[in-house]
C-alpha cells in the first residue's frame, strides 16, 4: 500500500504569496537590514528628466547599482553628478517593485577626493574649450574709462571694500553691487543670475547699465571656489554682452570663469586697477599733451611765418611786374592811330577798285546780253511747255481709267461725317471753355469788387482827397486848400472857395465923331 502513495515533494505545503506581497516583504527586509549606507563608486549613466529628479548608476569593475536623487535633494547638492566622476554617496537602500530591482535613494553625494574633482574639472574644461568659449578672438577689450562698474561679490567680505577703496584712490566711478553667495550650493546659481541681471538692464534706465563687470572673491580651497567652476557660471560669463573681469581667488587659483572672461585679474584689487586708470596720472598726461600741443602750434606758426617772409623776399615787386605791360601798352597806344589811318586808306583803295567796274556802259552791255539770251530761249519755252502738258495729260488719262467715283464718294462721306463730329465736339469744347473762362472772369470780377475800395466804402469807410490827391495824414489834410470826401453814395466837398465872377467892363466913351 505504501508504494501506491507518493511522498509529498518539498515545498508543496509552503504558503502562497501574491506578487505584491512578495515584493513588499523583500522591500521591508532590505530596508530593515540596510538602513543608511555609504557607497563609493564611479558614476555611470546619468539621466535628468524635466521633473528635476536625477537617475544614475553607481558602478565598480564588477557590479552596478541603480540610484535616484529626488528633486529636493538634487537642488541642494554642491556638486552635480557627471558620468565618470568617482563619488561617495550616502543614502538608503530600497526596492522598486515596478521593475523588480533594488536601488539606493541618495541623500548626499560628494566627490571621492581631490582627484575626482580635478578630473571632472578637466573634462568640463575640455568640453567648453571645444565649443570655442576660451577662444582669444571672442574676448572684447575693456572700456578705457567706464562710467558705471558692476561688481558681483559678497557684500560683507573684505573683497568689496578693497575694490571700492582702490577705485576711490585711482579714479572714483559709480559702482553697482549685486550681492551673491561666493561659496556653497547657492554660489553658482546666484553668480550666473547676477551676470545675466546686469546684462538685462536697459541703457539709460532708472538703474544704469554697467559698462564693465567685475566678478570677485577672495582666496580659498578648491571646494570653496568650486561654484566658479560650474558650467552655468562659465556660460553666463561667456554670454555677457558687457566686458567682464574675473578676480576669483589669489594669483595661483584658477577657475573656469577665468578662461571665459574678457580679462583675468590675479586679485580683486588688481581688477580695480585694470578697470580704471589713475586720475592724477591721466591729468598729468593731459597737461603734458596740452603743453606739447601749445609748443607744436607755436613752433608751426613761427616756421610758417619765417617761410612766408623768405618767400616774400624772393617775389618781385609789384612795380617791377607792371613795368613790361605798361611799356607794351604805351607802344600799342602809339601804333593804334597809325593803324586806323592805314586801315581806312586800304578800304578806300579797295572801294575805288570796285567802283571802277561799276559803269553805266558795262551795265547796259550786260542787260543787252541777257535780253538776247532770253529772246533765244523764248521759242523753245512754248514747245517745252506743250510737251510737258501733253505728257501730264497722257499720264492723267492713264490714271483716270483706274479712278472710280464710288470709293471717293464713300471716303468723302466718311470724312464729312468725321469732320461733322469733330466740329460738334470742337463747338461743345469751345462752349465749355468759354463758360469756364466766363465763370473765372465773373469770379475775378467779384473778387475785384470785394477787394476794391468801393466795397470798403459800403462798410462805413470814406476816401479823403485834398486838391485831387488822396490824403492819408492829418498834416496833409491841413495843408490842402480843398477836401473832398467820397462815401459809398457820393462825394462831399469841404472848404471849396467860391469862384469870383468876372469883373464887368466899363463901357468905352464914344469916340469923337461917332454917331452914338
């Protein structure tokens, strides 16, 4: 009987779990066994989606473990993870049931020693250099004397005091300070925003736009200066339209912003010295240049005066220049009367020669010869005319056979109609033109009457004439013997002297011997 019953196989009596229950049990076991761990490894694949979380792999030569940095932790990291960087990550192990894998939730991450930082810095430096951000040809010259200087630094450190003190000693300028954190996790973001903020100011606005920027910080370790090695700071400095001086750390400290800036200063004090010249030296140089200019002008005027005097001595006198022309004028003046007399004599001789050929006998002979020639040609003229008339009559006869009256009538009728139409249009155009001219004449006549003094008289004015002339002043009216005032409805004469009747002649006494 025992052979007929099979023995139960191992595990058949074990309890059954769902997938979620088993995943949860594994999650609790791993999280309970490994609370917080520190892992040293090399950063492999790095993914930064728009959510702000960071997904990466930590690996060594044999194994790989997935890691995740949540958005709140990633924003506080002083060093952004990059592929190939050796780091020490602190976090807690957990599982991701959706993909049946375990991962570490990283809460802190630091580079594993100085070598890792320098390797990451060298890699970032090569990337930016390949993009041409370090090229010398893209660097701009600094303004010689900027009106406004923008300083990006900490407002509480000794750096800003050194810069302000040095600017005040050399050449006082307006300074705008953009306070930022110069180390720590906020350093890179605030410095990049400060550079972009200064560039965003409008020229001539309420807050003036700087002509020069200085990014400054005192010395420190590479960890303290790391914010100025961040890519965001280097790209902000490269994108600045305002010339930028970097003065980060001491002379031996070098950061990425030093390579992309337009000028690197070994110290913040040296940056202030590069920004402005020494005012007293500039004033002294101006005085020297003014003195040199004065001496040059004085010397130039003196040399030109001496040269003018030398040239004046070499020039001949005005009297000497006029002696020859005067002598030639006198010679021509003496020869002119004789030349006129000679010319008149020559014309008289020529006239005598021509007059000798003009005799009545010669003219008579010439007329007789022309008459004989005309008499000889007159018989030929009638025959020639007859032949010409016969030829024309024959040609006309030949053409008359080809001429028909009907086309001529039609053409004549068409041209008569055209002529009638043109005559009608011409008459209408002439009437319109005459009407327009008449309207213009009427308008001009109305304008004449409006502008004439007759219309002015109708408005209550009068024209005063004295002794026939228009009087325009009281003095002229007082001197006039007679005044005539013209109104709109007639004229009135004032002060007219009565005309004396002619005196009656006395009758002559009758002469003696008269009958009366």
